[in-house]
């Protein structure tokens, strides 16, 4: 159970990205976060693993206070939370395998990892993850030689290497074409359904939300404006979330 | 601001700007003493032509010279009575003079026959004293004959004097001249000087550049308590580290004279360290270990590091021993043995520094974790008091250490200035900072390190290596080693800045992704930063090598070895043909380095 309580983030410079956002996510749920660009979706996801330090508010995860965790405890929390990014954030010049293995960095011997040594079982695990997303043959290719869809699959494999209990996906399909978008979303769905991993996923397209999400949280200018089932978003709600002049597409 | 609808004002402004420009350039001409009269003076032009012609003929090749010397007895003035007819061997080259004798200062004609075709040389007058006086220059024709009209010197003597024709002919294949050989020697020295300086500079600049990278240091913050503890414990750790090194050094000194003990010691040490690491650093920790286990592990690791120091001391002495042995056996390539022995020596010298830095690092991390724990565990009021006390102590210590460094330079010899005053002010400042900040506020330690390292790099960079070498010449004597040290220092500063700018321009995404996996800061640097900076680092290192080759050609002007020393000497001796050979060598080396580094950089990126 993830509990977000009165979360507020003000960036240095005064931009108010989140204002008093509160909601709970039961374990195993697939939550879509929607809203316009700049509505605070990325900030919200990044506050959960403290890539962004919240200004105030509290985030509890199974009773553990993430917001108050020390640096060392935070490391232990982070390794149980996988993250997938819009721009994949792979290390371009490293091989696919190294990129996937870097998901284990929170677990392995720190000294050996610095000279690029990973335990045999981790390497086998990485190959299994790559097989699962269908690019095992690319293991020794440099990451920047892959197409966008393949790179995002590497990103998912990297997150899965952490044995995560939760995955934060920050617009994972926004840089991909619709066909690829579905295939990536299906991987996330599979991880959610088969392994019971909680997924928090920010999305642009409402049809993806309808198809994959159990629940929707909508943000507008940093405030929570909607929290409910995907089917409950009618035209009235839609205008509240996306503004008066928005029109539905897709 | 100019308004577009006021053209008059605009053109007046433009006129003023042009006037201002004129004044600036006029003043520039005056202070740089632009003097066109000098450029037109015939005397200057003559000198210029002479130098340019000398420069155009670099002294590169020489030939074996065949010299022919022919003497003709001659009377100046004519003796009383008959002039004795000189015996002339007409089977060899010979000279004749008409008239057969003459008064001092008279002009005579000298003819020569059967010399080597096209040979050249001086025609000398040899008085009884034997001191040659050059009368003219012989240039034999195709048949080897010449005619020369010369004016006799005013050296009259009753004895017979001589006219001597000396001709020289280049024979055989061209050989490199003495200058060419010296130039080759020195240009090789120059290239290696640049190579060593670049290598040493790069090795230091790579780790230092991370401290000067804004995006890495920005987020490094620490509570007041941890900072204060850090400042207090750092010198202690530094001292303990260097003590540990000297302790291990003297402990191993007993067995360091024998190969066998060295090797046995190293083997045993490495095995023990391996076991210690295997036990103390388990591959995966799913749960944080308990306190006692952690303590035991830390103690074992400290023991392992002491052991590692000892192993390195043994390695150093093994290198020195085997290097010296090789040096005596290898003969002409004995320099390889010397190099190995030098490596051992450098390792031995560096160990105490490394140990001291390691000790300081350990103390810092210990202080950091104690500080964090205390600042979390204590109640706010107690924490505030502790903050103020420790910050005051740390401030006092910091200023006293700074003053001690200044005292070393300026020798105040006054305890009030070096201890009491800075201690008091430091304590006051520390206490004020701790009072003003909230108990849980974090100090931007990373930014402080960033600014300090930036400032040091900028200051070092602004001092040319040519000036730095003066200090190093005093320390290690005139020669290429001083040049290597000066160029290395300059390279560290310049590369660290260039590198850090590269770190600042990397993509943030991978850093975010790797730190989100729960990686430590060091792991994040290793996996997200380093892969991104390898190509620019290689490219900048090569560029720097290029610069260092150019710098090392002139570092000799100040005594730093390399070809510059030779060039400087020859220019001062007005030996322009030799200087020209050296300039040519520099041009060739710099141009080919330029080409080579461009090619290599292309390939890397």
C-alpha cells in the first residue's frame, strides 16, 4: 500500500509543481496518472522515489516513511522501485546487457560492481529478462544502435532486474508510435497482472488509459482533479482535467 | 536605448564610436612603439636579408671535406739582389704569383692551376709568425684553374713569407651535420617530455575534474554537524593514514632486501586480503546487517587495507631490486631497468600520500555517518548546542590550519597571529553559522568544493608553464624533468577544467535512471557518467598532447629541457642556420602531431 499525503513540491524559483496531492494505491493496482504537459505528473512520480525532493507532505510505503528515509535507507527503498522513462534514459555507449545489469546495482557487491563484475546468476537473470522482452539477440549491441521501441524494452528489463514491488513509468510510450506503444504497455500489463507489481504510469492517450489502467488519477496544474475508474471520465470530467478548450481525440 | 526615429542622435553616436575607435588604435600604436622608420632603414634591411638567408638554409647536411694546401714562398718587400726562383712541382696543383715579389700593400695577381674543378677555399698570407691573414676567396673553374687579384697586407719581413691556397671539396655522400644530430636528439626528448607531461597531467586531472563539475557537486549537501565533524576528523584521518604508511614501511623494511621474502610476503598478503574482502564484502545484502557484524567487517577491512599497504611496499622494493638488477645486466637498454626501479621508487613515495588521503577519506565517511546519525537521533535543543560547539571547534581548526599554511610562507613567528586570533575568529564564525542555521539545515558542501577547485584550476591555468618551470628548475635542476613537472602541473589545471565542462554537458537521463535503481553515488558515476565522458576525455587528452608538444618546444627557453634549450642557445650565439634547423624540426613535429591527433580523434568519436 502506497500512501501519498498532502504532497507539495515547489521548485527553486517558485514554480509550484504539486499542491496538496493525496491518494492511496493498494498493492498490485495499475494506476494511470493523466494530465496536460506541466501538470505535475513527472514530479509526482519522481517524488515517490525521491529523485525530486518533496517540499512538504509524506509518502508512506507499507508503513515505511519514504520522505524521511536516510540516504542509505533510501537506496534500499529505491532498489525495490523500478522506473521507466519517456526517453528511456539508457546509457547510450554501454551494451544492452550492461544497461540491464545496472538494474542490479543496488544489490551487488559495490566494490566488484565498480570494475563491471556481476554475479553469474545476475547475468543469467538479465538474459532471461531480455528474452522476455524479445531482444536477447541484442544483448551485446550498443544501446544507441537500437530503435526506440527496443530501447524502451531494455528500460523495462532494467527495471525488472530490481525485482521491483512497484514500477513508476513516466510517459513510457510518449516517444513511440501507436503500435509500439501497445506492445510496451502490454509488457507493463503482464508484469502487473502476472507478478502483482504495482504500476504507476503517466499517460497521454485516453484510449491507453481505458485499455490498461485499473484506476485513473488526474492532475491539473499540480492539483488532483479526478480519482476514479477510467470509465467514469465523461465529457464533463474531461474538460475539468484538460481544460475548457480541449477536444477528445482517440 | 536608441529610438529608431532619431537618426541624428544615432549618427552622432556612430561618429563618436568611430572617434573612440581611432583614439584606441592610436594609443595602441603609441604604446607598442610602432616604428615604420626602422623598417625602412637600409642597415636593418641588410641585417634582415642576412638572417632570412641564413634561416632559409638550415644546417642539416654536411660532407666529408678533401682539403688541398699549396704554399708559395714570397718576399715582401723584394729582397736585395735576385729573387730566388721557387721550385714548383707542376705535377700537383700549384700557384704562381706575379710579380714574383712586391712591396707591402701592393696588389698582385695569383694564378692557380690543376686544382680540383669547382673547388673553393681561402687564399691566405702566412707571415713568419704563422698567423694566417685571409687575402681572398678562391673559386676554381671547370678546369681547376683560377686567377685572383689580391692586395698584400702591410707585413714586411726580410725572411721569406708564404702565400697559401687552401681548397676544399665536398666528397662522398651527404651526412647529417652535428646540428642535425643534436636537433634529432632534442626533438625526441621534446616529444617524450610532452608525452610524460600529458600522461601525468591526465592521471591527476580525471579524478579532480569530478570535483569541478557543477552537476555532480550540486546535490552534495551535509548537515552542519556532519560538516563540523568532518573538518575535525579529516586532519586526524590524514595523520593516521600517513602514520599507518610509515608504520607499514618500517615493518616491512626488515624483509625488503631479499627477493624471496618480498615475493612470499606479497603472496601471503594478497591471499589474506582476498579472504578478508570475501568475508567482509558479501555479494548481496538483502537486509542491512547488525551493528556488531558491521563493526567486525569494518575492522577486518581496516586490517586488510593495512596489509595492502604492506604489500605495496613489498611490491615497490621488488620493483627497485629487479630494476637495479636489470639495469646492470641489460647493457645498452639498461634504461628499461632504470625505469622499473623508478616506478618502484615512485610507488614507495606515493604510498604515504595515498594512505594519508585514504585515511582522510575514511575519517570523512565516518564523520559523515556519525553526524547524520546524531543529527537524526538527538532532540532539537541538544542538537543545537552540539552543533554550535562542534561548528566553533571546526571553524577554529580550519582557520588555524589556513594560518599555519600562511605562516609557512610569511614566517610570522607570532603565536597571537597564528593561533589565538584565527582560532577565536574561526570559533566565532563557526558558532554564528551554526546558530543562524536550523538544526536540520544542510550545508552545500559540494558547491564549496566546486568553487574552491574551480578557483585553484583557474589560478594555475593562468600561470604559463614557461613561468612555472622556473620554480621547478630551482627544485630539480635545469633539464627536461623540470619541464615535465611544469607542463604536468599546467596540464592538470587545464584538463581538469575542460573535463569538468564535459561532465557538465552530459545527459542527465541516465544519471537519473541509474540512481533510481538504488545505486550509490560512486556506482552512478561509474555507470552513468563515465561511459558518457570517455570520447570527449580521449579527444581532449589528445588535444592537450598536441599543445604540450608545442609548449615543450619552448619550455627549454626557461631551462626546461627539450629542443627549446638548443634553439635559445643558437639564437643567442647568432647561429641562425642551426636555429633554422631546430625551427624546421619543431614545425615538422607540430604539424605531424596536429595531423595525427586529428586523425585519432576522428576515429574515437
